[in-house]
């Protein structure tokens, strides 16, 4: 028996499956599991929104020169360096 509650287990699971969720690679049952968790978890909901924004942003860049507006990389790095919020 795990010492983690269902929310903490789902949080860890959701974090590992966010990219599959955004790419549409999860089966329906797993997609619904992540939907339910993200509805209750601000961190995972933010992760889904961020990944969707990245996917849309990269799609919009197709055919454009590989340059980024000033400050974009710094913002990505700052976000990546932030410690995760505990569930």
C-alpha cells in the first residue's frame, strides 16, 4: 500500500503524461484521468496550457526564420528553473 494519496499518485502520473495528452496520444480512459486531475490541480492545468501554447507556437513558426523575440528564451529558462509546486 502506498503512503501517497490518490491525488499525489495522479499528480505524479499526470506530470509524466502531459506531453502525450497534448499530442493526443493517450487512450480515452487515460485522457479522462488526466482531464479529471487537471480540473483539480492548478499545476497540471498550467502544464497543459503551457504545452498547448508551445505546440501552437511551434506550428505557427513553420516556414519562418528560426529567430525568437527578445526575452523569450530567458522567460523559458526562468520558468524551467522554478521549483515545482507541491501537490
